C-alpha cells in the first residue's frame, strides 16, 4: 500500500511543475485523494458491498469534486490534475500512466444495464480539460484528446482528436495542406484551430480542392508529354506542368 502511495506521489511530482514537495502533494492534491478513496470504494464494489462502495464514492465527490463510480477500473500512476468536475462512469477503464484534466467526462450513451457503456483509455492517454469521451469504445495507447473535444468513436493509438464532434488529426494530411497553403500566401494551420467555424471549413475545403486539382493537372501534362502528345515548351502552358497556385485569384475567391 505504501509503495503504491509513493508511486502516485512521484507521478504527480514528475508531471506537475507546480508540485514542490511530497508533503504538499499528499495533503493538497484532490486527484490523489480521489484515487485513494476510489480504491476503497472499488474494493467494496468488487466484494459485493454496493451500498458501501457508493457511499465512499459519494464522500469522495463531496470532498474532492471528482466523481469516480466505484465500478470503474483505474490503472496505476493515473494523474488527475486539478480534477474539479471530472466524472468517470461505472464501466469506464483507465489504463496505466493516463493523465486527466479538470472537467473531463468519461460517460455513456446508452441505458442498458450490464453493457459496456463507458470508454476504455489505454495506457498513456492524455485527456484535455473539458473533454467529453462518450461511449463504450477504446481510446488507443498514447492518444491525445484535445480540450473541450467531444469524442463519440474510437481513437487510434498515438492519434490526436480535437473538435466537436472530434476529428482525428492526420499529421501527413496537415503537412500536405500546409505546403499547398504556403503557395497561396497564408497559413492553413491557423485556420484549423477554428475547425467548427463554417467559414474556416469552407476555406480548408478550397485549399484541399485546389491542391488536388493542381496536382492532377500537373500529372496529366506529364503523361501527355511522356506519350508525345505535346512537346515541352516554356511559357504559360509550362506553368501547368508543375504544381502552382495563383494567389491573387484565390484571394478574390475567398473575399
């Protein structure tokens, strides 16, 4: 028991730069207190003492502002930072080394008793402040859930989910989009930060569509030249053989 407590305290010291001493962590960190009260409640729940488990859980919520159902499974070295408003449902499973920030909900989307209603977080998952993870799916190992994201489907290992409803960020796709946008004279990355804005979505759609069109045109010209349909030459037609974008025309289109 004491080895587990030391482990929990050490994790907080490593992940929270505001933690100054073991005594401060032991006495002033509600995330630590909530986890230890949950372990008592969970042991009672597994032993069939359902009322006592719920009673301990209730007092844990009252004292810490963190509600963890006694049926939930919590792994080792879990860090609940700040923690106020965190809600973790009955069939939720939180793996080792996960980090959960304030306002997070690991909730369910159906009312069937005995069913897997709440999410499973594999080891190393980080869930940002205010995020809602709703449903009986799995968030893969090492995944990241952005602040205020609403996740309603599985997240692959190592991926990042942001937005409402959450979308998976494709790093390769984002890099290709940024490269295309740089030829247009603005940053697509700055636009993606407002992914719920209809105008932002429209601009991103134009960027993607323009990039695809210029790529297809360039490939078409190269194939025509390869088969001798047209000869290589300089001038306006030559520009169509390479991926190029008219910044002035794009600005006229989006203004």
